[in-house]
């Protein structure tokens, strides 16, 4: 199973969960009570669990292919549990159910002028069926749940890489880790920064390891297995990205202050085409 199949499967799952969310919100509106959130959980939870299983299985099969290609055997961990509360919290958060939540900025119809104007609103009984409010929340929730779904597969790679099971066919333990690679589509400063770091091993610092496992809503990065001393898919692109990182965020032989701010400004300027730093070769 080539790595591109994993990317396509992740994309397909993201589309499926977005369609499911759009359909649910089109029917029931944005939930504005705990009871309405629970109703959405009842509708979405079984499908989210099944999609997570699909993502886990796809990434595990690809993990096995990558391990075999590097001459090692590795034992995957079981899929991580996904409690109903995780789904409930995601829906409640995106729906701004908390009184102190930030407002939604959506194009609403101004009844006085009958024009579409940008307004900051909080979902409530007066607007929770408004198409603009539903569309905004559906978009955010779709991206959030897509992350929840695909993270089942991403976690499988990270957990296997760090569980100490990897060994060569001779029985000798293998030092393995994982690396984030870009999808070949537009990628943000955060993702390109982490991709530039290359492999993350179990003995790396806690801060770096946690950074390596962070994926934001809408992120389509993919983790790949890295066997120390063996070439890995995306290594060339990661090395090239790191060269740019050093050029932009180091002063001489030392990291300069505000590295991420400088990197963000560099990426935002368009000076670097992030789509050129993916192992997929599709520009």
C-alpha cells in the first residue's frame, strides 16, 4: 500500500465526516442545549467510531509496509479508545455552548437593509437554524471531527514507533521513530516547522515529542515510520525544509529569538512554496 493511498484514504474520511456533519446540522440545526448536543452525539458517534477504525487499519497496514521495506518487524498498538465525551466536548465547543465562548463571524441578512453583512453572533434558539450559522459551525465541526477520525491512524504510527517492539529479522532491537510529512497541498507554518524537524524518537524531549504529535483542525499531514540509519519517505524534503528553517530562524550557530514568528512571516510572505516539500511529487 503506497503512502499516497493513506493520504487519499485520510482525505476520503475527511469528506465523509464533513458530509455527515452537514447533513445532521441541516436537519437539526446548531445545538444550543445539552440535550441537543447529546442528540447529535447519538447520531454521529457510531459513524465516527467506524471511521476511526478505518483510519487506524489503513495506517497500520502502511506501517507494516514501511517496516518491511526497512527490514524490521514492528508490533502495532490497539486503537486508542474514543469516549463519547470526546465527541460531546467537540460539538459543544464548536457550537459555542459555553457562555464565555467567542462569537461566530458570519454573513447574516440585515433585515433593515436586506443586505448581507458580517455579524458576530452566538448560536441560540433565534438563529440556530439560520443557513449561515449552520454552515459556519458545520465547517468547523467537520474539520474538528476529521482530526478526531484521522488521529486514530496517526496515533497508531506514533504509538508503534515508541512501544519498543521494533526489531530486525535477526532479533536485534531497532531504533525507530516517526516523522511528519506534508501532503503536497498548502501547509501552514506550524506544519512545515514540525516537518522540518525530521524524525522524532522515543528518547527525544517531552516537548519535542508532544509537538510531533500535534495536528490542528484541517491538518492533512501524515506520519511515516523512520528506522535509524535507513532512508525514509520524505527525508529529502524534510532536510530541505530544515535548511530553510536554519536560514530564517538562526543567527550564526545559535537559534535567534522568536523563531516561530520569523518562520511564520517567512511562510506567509510566499517566499517558500510549501507544496514543493512533500514526498508525493504532486504539485
